């Protein structure tokens, strides 16, 4: 029998029998590796474990520990779920079932809605099929034969998929009596699906098209082992407890109302205070860094949006109104007024850079299906600024913004990741301008000394951008800051400055936000802190509690002192048991409870108790004021 030589990633070579598979390669290295192997790579392409090797190929073994493993495990588990669904509901039609960041899903067309009980049954069936250790086998078929096969099976969606692919042949995977169209690779057999859980059901349109069939999407997750699955499920449980919509209600921060409109936040007193604290913080931090605070109107003439290019490129996301036969667009961005301020006088190079900052409320039409609490809304407030500078100043300005982001994320205790997005297909502006902007962002990123990623083609239509994603307490990523270079708007609005040589030149424009949308950021903060805001952010920092009515005059005087000193304080002088009042304040997650009993009245002190139950030493109201002030100053 002939032999073949394959190369391993470390450069070494192995001699195998002709017709050997990735599995044979693993087995030739060791039985442990053969056992751990779930798939392979041939010349960089992921393949099944039983894929045949060719002479001279570079081969790699994918084990449960490999970075590629999770996706293969999850995708195979989605097939397992589809097989279980077909076994239990033969009338169900299968569509697509990819692996996603949190696990996998599969969309089904079924004449009735899945219930939570169905999920349990499906999961039990999956376990049964996994135990049966069915081989998962790949087969290549001509598209014509595959279409005939899926037509016979009544799987219309698969037929459509193959027709749209337009390939000569397709690959199918079969496990037991279930066959699915799939590129693969897959696990060698169903018993490799060891740790999975179905998590939820949702509606989804076929191919995301609202005009097409409404399907049922079953979500699940899968891991290489039970321990990882359990840790993940515990994290999900914790996330549910921290859900900002739930906490927003319980802490009475905000609400939404059908009568008002979807995606439009109504801030209640405590939420309004939380916002105010955050906004005050922002103003201060911006002033410190040389920004000017400006304010533009909420609606601007339609002609202006035509000039900016928003009308052409962004109209479907905007709200318009007509008054006295004049059309207006509700601003989806704050840029235009800032440019008007720039244009309000002749600018010299000596005036630059100009940094205009606005806590600007914008409205963007988001599809109803994507709205999600504070995280995805239709009206929101950006901590928006536009920097106008000379091309020479661009580098330093972008570095300044990155250091601003670093400082602010440090204050909130967030780690973060950065990405550079480059020119998309639908864009305006010259090649030269794009080149210049992209290289400025790149150089600032490199200079930051932090890792970053590049997303080719993901930039805004008017310039390249840096996206910054923070990581919260549950290790989830959230978009916060963006820095966008823009050589186009200054052109369209004919912004100029007089340079040292007396010539009129174009300034560069940078759009940037630090926290992003205040609404969304608050949603993230609520979940990150589980509602236990640090003292400096807490809408209510302390609450004065009386033991009996006897202490009311003293407690009222203490309350007045704290409030006059600027402490965000509440009182609870109700004729209720102290334990009851403490529990209530704890549920409201107020950092400090100030208990006033006879002893405190006699000694002229307050007895502060932290929300976790820890008691602090007695303090006079004045001492408590300084104590809170020091916490606020240190952003604690
Ligand atoms: Zn598949
Ligand atoms: Zn802007």
C-alpha cells in the first residue's frame, strides 16, 4: 500500500497509509489525542474527523480544547435539536441552524407554537439521540439530486437554499434518519454532544424578511463539558436577576408606555437623578479637557439634511415633520448645529482645535423588533462632541480622545476592547481622504499600546471609525465610545480656516462619543452593578430612618443638614418597624441607612449602616457629609 506524507503545524512530518483520515493521524500520534479529537484542519480549512488526507497536505487536529471546537460542537448540537424536533413533530419544516456567540439556534416552520414543555421534550429526545451514538456522515450530492431529495422530504426551505446557492454540488450530513443540508464540519457522532441546554423560543422571519414566513426560533447552548455549561447557565441566571428592565421597575428609575410610543424612555425621579449625576460628570470631564459646551435645536430644515447626505443615506431612520409648508428632520445626530457654530465666524488656524460638546438628544427609527429596554431605544442622548482641527492636529486629537476613554472607563471600572472599521461599500468622500483618516486612527491605536482589531468595510458612510466595547461584570461586551473621522461634511458645508500662510483650508472633523448613548450606558451600569450603584452615582445616597416617632424632630434636622449640604437623601419616618424600613431601603439599594434611635438623639450622632448590612461607627451629620463627599470625590 502506498504511503503519504503530511505536515503538522509544528513543521514536523508524519508518514501515513494512503486513505488515512484526520482521525488516523491523531491515532498515530497517541490514543489520548485520538480520543480528544473532534475535527481537523487540512491546509487551513476545517474538515470532519474522517476527512481523508492527501499527500503533502498540512494537517491539524481540532480537539475539544481548540478555539474552533465550540462552534463545531454548537453547530452539531443544533443539528441534533433539528433531528429531535423532526422526530417529535414530523410536520415541522427545518430551515437554518447556525452556531452563535451564546450557543446556537434553529428556525422551524411549524403549524403550532412551541411551548416550554415542548423544549423539555425536545431536550430529552436530544439526550436519547446523543446516547444512541449515531454516526454523523457527510455526503456530496449534485444540486439537482439534493433538490429532488429535499422536495421528496417536503423541506421547501432547503430547496430554496440550494437553489439560491447555485452550486453544482452541495454537501449533506446524515445522522440516523435525519439528513440536513450543511457545509460542515460536524462532530463524528451524536454522542460527542455531551453538554447542552435549550434556553428559549422566539419568532423570526425566514431570512429576516418581514414579508416572508414567520418561523419559530429555538435557542440553545452547548459546551465541551458539563462544567462549562453549568458555569454559563449560572451566568445567565445572574444576568436575569440583573436585567435592567426588571431593576428599572423595582428601583423606580424609568418606564416605557404604549401611549407614549415604543422605544421612548420616561425617566422617573430616581432615574432622572441618575442621569443628572452622569451628565454633570460628563460636563465636568469635558470642560477639563478643553471642550466647549454647545446646544443645537431638536429639528432642522430638511434641506440641511439633504446637504449633509443624511437625507440620501440615512432617511429611513429619521423622523420628519412639515410645518407651514417647511419640512424639518428630527435630528438623528448632532453634527449639523455644531458645523453651523463653526461657520458662524471666520476661523483662523490659531482657533483650532475647536471641540464642541453636546449632551444631544437624537431620534432614530429602530425596527420594533430590535427595541430592548434602555439598550435599544428610539430617542436617546449622546455625549457627543465634534472636534474641528487642522490635518496636522488630527493625530494628537485622536490620542486625546483615546486617553479620555481610558480615564472614564477606569472610573467606572470597565475593561474595554477597541476595533478599527474601514471604508464600507456605500460611502462618500475621496480615496485620499479615506486613506488619511484611516491612517490617523490607526496610528493612535498603535500608540495606545493596547490590542485592537480591524473590521474591514465596517466604517460609517462618511468616514472610518474606532469602536470601543466595554466589558461588564458578567463579561459581556457593550459598544460605548466611537471615534469617527470625517473629511466629507466639512467639504459639503464648506468649512474653512485661514492657515498661517493666509490660505483658506479645510478643517478635519472628528465625531466622537465617550459613553455613547446615556440611556444605553445607564442600562449597562444597572446590570453591571446589579443596581448597587457606587455612592457617587446612586440617585439616593442615604436614607434617614427613625426607630419611633420620638426621634422625628432630631431626624428631620439631620435630614435637613444633609440635604442642604447636597447629599441625595431621603427619609422614612413612618410608624413602621425598623426592620421593615431597613429591608425596604435595602431593596431600593440605598448605599447608607442612617438609623436614628434614642441613643443617637442623646449623643447627637447618626448610626450609618451600609446596604450589605455592615455597620459603621456613629457620626455627626456633618461628619457624614464629609464622609459622603470623600466617597464621591474618589468615585466610590
Ligand atoms: Zn449544519
Ligand atoms: Zn457627528
